[in-house]
């Protein structure tokens, strides 16, 4: 493998891991409620920006990150309690508009609480690149990929091995049946928003040392996360991870070999092609609609 | 001569063989009934015969024209109409509009004519409305013409689906459990409706659970069990068939006992 | 009141015409005229988009792309190639129609959130191309556009534009109402109600969806071209994701499957940011909050909620 290709793959993997975390957030909420939460990107932004502020206030990184994740989780819970839960309409479009409203509101608040400038976060373990088979990688990338792996494993354990997790999965498969066996669908909805917000915040903190953070980074990251979730198949956990990595790699390779200006065009173009060929995404449930 | 012919028709859902290697012909006249226990594959068969599902294997001819694998609107254009076991009403429209949609195939007009509302279109619309009203009357729903469909009772919606299907002027009409969930009076009305359909020259395929109803109106009966053909013949011969008694009537009798 | 006036069609059209005719009495200066013209142009986009989202039930999160292509196509043909403005506008709109037709067939087989993502992706692609082809489009800085010349006269000034856009808005409403009440329009609503049932009575769902998708793209491209000539300057922001969202919000706010709702939605949400401009930094916060609150308390949208309130029993 040429060092250049390896370099592109490594950077694609890093970005892809972030997309995967955001996509997982989309999928978890989608499973619990059939809602696409367009404020998911804002969770990423709030996580990064809060950490920046707390570090500026003198807190150590680990504590700042933990508090930032906690704060973002609270925002997620509040969004569910104050808005999503109150919606009486079943219409998908209505719910989409509400979460879009929430994302604009949160972005506006962020520009007031903080400012409209770019902010940097120090890398967790220094900036010195590590050589790897002719390519180099910054230590932060290892953090991104490593933490993502841990999170994916933890989520797998949660959804497959714990009662709460299984209850959430059951709800996504059949809401009525879940209710009948005593699962509180409202609790599941609340937990899903909290969990997704935490995941988003974590992604925002991990990526901030590499790409900077600002009040409006959530727009693009949210879009990419949604694209990754759809590419992998909405509601599928493994799909979100594969979709995120695929999108990250596609972008990095297009930027490297074609044009960095058109990397998103290529990534979205390929995503469109996949959807046309596989209308349920890569790992989506393929079922025949019953009539 | 047969109106519809099916050869080695199968449908599989991830391992479940809902319909297996079916072979039969529906004659151009009368009432052809399909019976069988729950889950026997009756609805799946209707979905195959209207293009809603694509067969896993086998072929379908309507009027000697092969329709296998074509989209539902091709079946409709060829002259196949249907109703649904789980109601598929256009709940965003009035009862009359539901029936008017049924006239779609005979109402085609260009986009420009529609956008500019050509006078010819306005005339056609009046005719369409009049015919839809007649059909509502035919199924006994004249009083509901202006009603919002989401405010109508269940029994009326069942008949609304029949009116909508008739609006397309089908030659073959497939009814999926038209009497399910209806009280005896309503069921009687459905029976009369089916008899009047035959008088109109429409061939009816009746999927039904109510044995009395089936035996009374059917010219021909096909019995399904686990997606396979169990028996076929006149109502009388099927009723006496020991296999049918065991698989279907027997369990029915038990259920009633 | 004569019966004809009470129908949404005649009565509503007449009411809208009266509003357009009398509004200038309340428009104190050119700034107000400017806002009114922008309302009209957005309303035309929303009327088309509502045919797609409200009536046919198919979401698009990429219509700003069509709007942008209409705007830039018209601008480029006029400014760079010296075409007459009307010919440019027609060619750009026709080009967008062709594009929508080509991508519509494969994309409209998708459903729900997958369709949302596909249209969103399409919009993003268009916006990036516009931003990057700076030879033609001037890139992120935007480009200036010569004025619209009608029969040798340049159409300039907010007042003149007000009457032109007002007339076009009435025309757009009329076309949309006609379509909705035609067999094709009923077919669209039927698809929304039950796609399977629509297909088994003979409706070719993909064909109908593509038809309305193309039509809504044409409305967007046409209004986009007009906006470019009117403003005299365009930037890629008009083609991006956020503008697509703005358009969908207008449609939903006004009320899905209500042509007059689309007009009201465009009016409120175009005017609101102008009013909020006095709030400066708080503009986004208030805008976001208004979006959320209306959807929570009026999920059916403005016009249907009002009609249900004042005319119980009657529909539409
Ligand atoms: N869309 C579908 N996806 C998966 N399985 C299906 C689907 N439709 C029907 N089936 C299965 O096919 C079998 C036959 O069902 P159906 O045709 O509805 O029976 P009937 O109408 O005779 O009661 C059942 O086992 C049912 O679960
Ligand atoms: Mg059935």
C-alpha cells in the first residue's frame, strides 16, 4: 500500500469514526421514536464548546469533558421533555420541523452564550505525529478511533445484554407489544435522547482538537451523521458504524485523489447511488410492506 | 375460456412459504371463492394477482396476456380490481373523492389541461362526479357522498372500497374478506351486492371466512392450506371433500364448539 | 354570500387578489415593498413545494438547490452569455425541469426519511457545485445580475416588481388549485392516503410523483430566476441546505395540503426575520422557538387550524 493511500485511509478512518458516533445518535433516537433529530449536530457543538469553556476556566481536561457530556445530556433530556414529548401529531414532517427549530434555537443560544469565533481544544496527548508504515497519524486520531471502538462495544453490550437496552430495542421493533409487556415507552424515548446527546457531545470533544469547534459546526456534522445513518440503514447500529466509516473514507479518498472542494459532492453522490440501488441502506431491514 | 390463469405461482417471505406452486384458472363468469384457515396465504395470493407482490416463482396471465412481474397499475389497466382486508381508504379525502379516484384510468388528462383547467376537463369532471355518485348509490352509500371518509363507520368503509374498485370498471374484482367484522344485516347486504355484481357481468373472486356466505354464492371454490391447493371444485364437492373437512371445516367446527 | 364565493377556490382567489390590490395602502416605503416582493417570490416556491409535500406526501429537503439553479442559470445566461433575460429564465427553468425529471425517477422510489436524505444530498451537491464553479458563478462571493428587461423596458424598482410578482403569485395559486382538483391532483392525494390502494386503481405512482416533483422544481427554479433579477445579486447561500429547510418550514407552518397555507407560511416566515432584525443577536433564538412552538401547538399548520376553528364541519 502506498504511504499516500495509507495516509488518506487513516484520516478517513478518523473522520469516519466521528460520523459513526453522530450516526449512532441518529439511529438510537430513530429507533425509539421514528424521529430524525436534526438537532443531533448541535449536541456535537455543545459538547465541544462547553469543554473549551470549562478548560478556559481552569478545569482539567478529563473533568471538563465529563461535565460537558453531562451538560449536553441535560440539553438532550430537556429537548425531549419540553418539545418532542408534547407533540400530539404523528406526522414525520412535523417532528422534523420541531427538531430543526430546536437546532436553530440551540445554535442561536450558542452564539449568545459563547461567540461566533473558532475555538481550539488542546490535543489529549500532544501533537507529535506518530509514524505508521510511511504515513503519519496524530495521537488525537488514535483517541478518536479508540474511544469510538470502546463506545461501540459498550453500546453493543447495553443493547444486547442489559434489560434497559433490550427494552429499548424491543420498543423499536414493536411499540405496542413493548407497552403490553410493561415497558415504559416514554422512558425509552427520554433515555434515547439523553444517550444520543451524550454520544454527540463525546464526538464533539474528540474531534475539536483536530478541526476546531464553533457555534455552527453542528450543521455540517449533523448532515454527515444523518447521511451516514441512512447510508448504513436507519435504525441499525452496525449500519451506523459502517455508514460513518464508509462516508469518512469516501471523503478522504475523494479529497486526496480528486479534489478537496468536491469531496462532499463525491461522498453524497455515492450515497445517492447506494440508496437508489439499495433503498433501505446497506444494512437496513428489508421487509415487504404488508397490506 | 378462462379469464385469469396461474401457473406454479409461489411467494416466499424469508423462509415462510406463503403461497406454494399454485395452479388454477378462473373462468370468465360467476363467483370464484378462495377459502382456507388464517395464514393460509389467501391475502398473499390476492396481492400476487394484483401485482402488489412480485411472485418468487410462477406466472400469471390475465385474458391471455402475461402480467407476471408487472406493477399494480398494469393489472388495473388490464381490468383487475380489488378491495383490501385491512382497509386502504384515502382518509385524506371525502367518500365521493375516494370513488372518483377509482375512475382515474378512464379520466386521464394531460398536465397542461389540468393546470389550465380546460373546459373539456370541467365537463369530464362533472361526468366523473355523477358516475361516482351512482356507484355510491349502488353500494348503498348515497347518504355519505359528502362525508369525510375518516368519519365513516367500518361497515360503510368496506362498501366504499367496493365502490372505488368498481369505478375502474374491472372485469375481475377481487374481494378480500368483504364481510369480516360486519353484523348479520350488513353481511346480508354484501351478499346481495355480490349477486348484483355477477348480474353486471363482473367476475368476482371472493376471499371469505364466513362459510355460509361462501357456500351460498360461490360457483367455484378453491381451498388453500399452508399456501398449497388443498381442493378445488363446486361448493358442493368441496364441502364433502374429507381433506377439507379435516383441515378447515373441522377446525372451524371445533372453534365453534 | 353567493355559493361560488364560499369555495376555497373562487373565494380564496378573490380574497388574495383584494389583499394584493390593497396592500400598497399599508406599504409606507420601498423597504416594505421589498419585503412584500420577497414574500411573493417565496410564496411561489412554497405553492409548488406544497404540491409535493402537502398533497403528494413526498418530502424534499433539497428544493433550494432547484431555486439556486434557476437563479444562477438565469443570471449566468444573461450576464455571461448575453441572452435576453426572459429567454434565460425560460431556459434555466426548463433545464431544472429536465434535471428534476432525470433524478426524480430513481430518487422517488425511496420513501420517508430515505427520500428526505436523497433530496437533501441532491441539494447539498448542487450548492457545492455552485460555490466551487467560481468562473461561472463568482463562487462564495456571489455574482451580480443585470435587471429583467420586459419588451425593451428594464423592470426596476420595488413598486413595479410588486405588481408583477403579485400577478404571478395569483397565477401560481390558480394553477395549483386547478391541478389539485383535477384527476391528476386527486391521484396525488390518493398516493398520500394509501399508495397501494392508489396503485391498484391504476395510478402509476412513480410517474405521478415524478410529475409533481418536476412541477415543484419548476416553480422553485422560476421563482429563483426572478429573485436573481429582482435582487440584482445572488449568493450560493440561496441554494444551500438551510434555505431548503426554510422553504419546508414555510409550507408546514402555513399548513400541509393547503395552497393558501403555503402563501401564508411564506408571508409569515419571510416577514418574521425582518421584524426580528431589531432583536439582532436574539434573532435565531426567537426564530427557532417560534418554529418549535407553532409545530407543538398547531401541528396542522396555520391555515387548516384557523379554518377548522371558524368553519367546524366544513373541510378544506
Ligand atoms: N409482507 C409479509 N412479510 C412477511 N410475511 C408475510 C407477509 N405477508 C404475509 N406473510 C405471511 O404469509 C403467510 C400467509 O399470510 P396471509 O396471506 O395474510 O394469509 P391469509 O390471508 O390466508 O390469512 C402468513 O404466515 C404471514 O405471516
Ligand atoms: Mg388475509
